C-alpha cells in the first residue's frame, strides 16, 4: 500500500460527484 501511487484526480472528482448526487437525491 505504501508503494501504491496517489489516487488520480478523476477518482477524487468521481467521489465528490457521487456524494453530491446522494445529497441531491436526499434533498428531493
């Protein structure tokens, strides 16, 4: 795990979008 490269920005953005999507669904 120590030698694993840092997560790409796309993965981080995907996580943010997924969280935002969940919040929007809960809001509706």
